[in-house]
C-alpha cells in the first residue's frame, strides 16, 4: 500500500511536463507563424 504514492506523484510530474511541453510547442508554433507571416506582410506593405 505504501507504493501507491510514488506512481501518483510520477503521474502528476508527467502531466505537468506534458502541459509545459504543449505550452512550449504552442508558443513555438505561434512565433513560427508570426515570423513566417512578417516577411509577407512587409512585402505587401512595400508593394502598396
């Protein structure tokens, strides 16, 4: 019965790592989209 505390703590750490990884990936995707759209926007402004 004493071994049940470790898996729950491990699951909590894993869930926290997954949430942090999802946040990092989402933020990286956001910055990638922003950096990808910046040249297009600047090019359109330059053309206008």
